[in-house]
């Protein structure tokens, strides 16, 4: 077999020298502090069985979608699930994508146009940034959760809306040649590495003041926040003020796939122009049925959410008594989510400490540069409803002995 080109081989060697080479690892049976299965849905036997029963009752005895959704892959469970999701999230419409990555790449590569402006949080997920790179729009990042920096950019690129004008005002900035420009603000409700949140209410105010289109990725909020796990945007009753929400099912829902929530027109647009939707085989009936059944379980999971937030509060109290350096750029916006990271600079050091925790029975993963900036390497703790307070106390106690 032909060997790897020299340039690619050098890149691998560079990763090895930086102690940052990624490798696939086999599943383990350690105490879980690393997965995104916040409510335990991924191993919920009732969801597994009900998904099977639903498929049998509909006589769906097939293994795959057989084609893209625009050809042969749009089985009836798709439309039923999308309608349920839209109603659950109080949105006009929902469009299911094969993954969160596909949803973000499809949305951001197709919706912003050549003359548009994208303003995105500097810590936005890689899938958002990849989609933005594929877009023809100009993009500018603002400092993480820094709304002053964001407003400076908004003031530069678009006019403020007169407070006396009706909300239906559609004034947009224009380019030098007179073409209209749409400004998009992109952020996440829960950031995947720091676990913190922006001030969403102020973000909405800014977007309305400057007539910008606000897009929020709710990947790590779905299932966790809201009375029935609807997400942080709905918990704050801001869903009617947001242009689009991206939700993913591989976290708290314990399955696979994603959806974009928005207007019926947005759904139609994405169906026609989002290449990651158009040119791929659809999810199998089993995958979509699992999403549908998992959604049925969200309102029944009050006890799991209550236990999850007990664990979050206990974890925060426990680390406050130790001298760990939490990963947050702004102490006033520290994590109240399922994600809590502790800074341990240096790839080699953080990997060694993670291995020590794993050898003692706790699955805690190191996050290395270049995934995070150099000097911001960390241990990332993901909390779950099924973690015990004894497990939390013990893993932090162990960490204290390894760090200090």
C-alpha cells in the first residue's frame, strides 16, 4: 500500500512531538465523567424497547433509508418526528439532519450570503466555524461572551433600530454598491469546553436593537434546561426572538442526529440549499424512531433532571473548597451546566493526571491543545443524573492528591 505523503507524515510527527496525537480508544467500564449522556438515555432499556415496538407496529422492517431524503429516504417517521419536535420546541418547523456537525455546516454554509456579515463567539464549536469558512459571507469573531465587544462590531456593521419604530421594521445595512446586508450573531447557549453561557436576554436585546439575526446552538442545553428539557432558550422564554436554534440528539437524548428549528420558510430554504442535507443518505427509520421515543421520555424525566442538578451543585461546592483553577473567562459566568473543566496546563501533565484518575476507576478525559489554546489544557468533567455524590467527592479528592 502506498505510504502517506511526506507533508502529512510530518504533520503526524508534529502532533506526536506535542503529545497531542489523537487515538481511538475502546469503551471501558469506569465511572463515567466523560460522556454526553447526561440523563442516561443512551442506555435506557425502555427507550430501546419502545423504539423496537414502534418500528414493528409500523411494519418498518428495514435497515436503512436507501437514499437521500429528497429521493427515497424520507420515510413517514421523519415527518411525524419533525412535527413533534417543532411543537415541543414551540417553533414553526424543524428539519432533521444526520448529525450536529451536518446541521451546523449545512446551515452556516448556505444561509449567510456573499454580502452578509457573521459575528460569532470566539469559542464557537468547530462545526460552526467550519460552516462559516464554507460561507461566502464575511465573518468576524467577538471575545467570548463579551457583549461589549459584540456591540462594538454591531455598531460598525449595522444601524440601530429606532425605539419608536414598530418591530416589523426590516431596515438592513447596505454595502457600498447598495446591496442589502444581513448580519448574523452566532453563539451557543452552553459552551462545550467551558460549560458557561452568554447572557441570552441581553443578546436578544442587542440583536433586536441592531436588527441582526440571532442563531443559537443548543447542543448541550437540550434535555437539561427547561421544565421538560426544552433547552435554555425556551426556559428563558426567548424562542420567539431567535432566528434559528440548532439542537443535537447525541447528548442528553442519548441517540444520534440533529435538527434546525425555525420558520417554515427557513426549513424550505435549507431543504433546497443546505448541501449536507441534500447530498447524503437519510437517517435510518430506527435512528429517527429513537429520536421520537426519546422525546416522549423528556417530560417524564423530571427526577433525572433534579438529580442531575443536585450533582451539578454538589460538584461546584466541592471544587470551591479546593484550589482548582476552573475554566472560565469570566467568574460571573461560571458553569452551571453539566460541563465543568479544570485547567491543568500542558498536554503531557494533563494526560498523566487523566491516566491516574482512569487507573483509579474514573473515566475523566484530558482536553489537549490545539483543541483548546495552549496553556488552557484541562480535565473536562461531564456530570450525569446517574453519578453519585460519593463518586464526585472521591474523584475530586483523588485529583487533589495528583495536582497538589
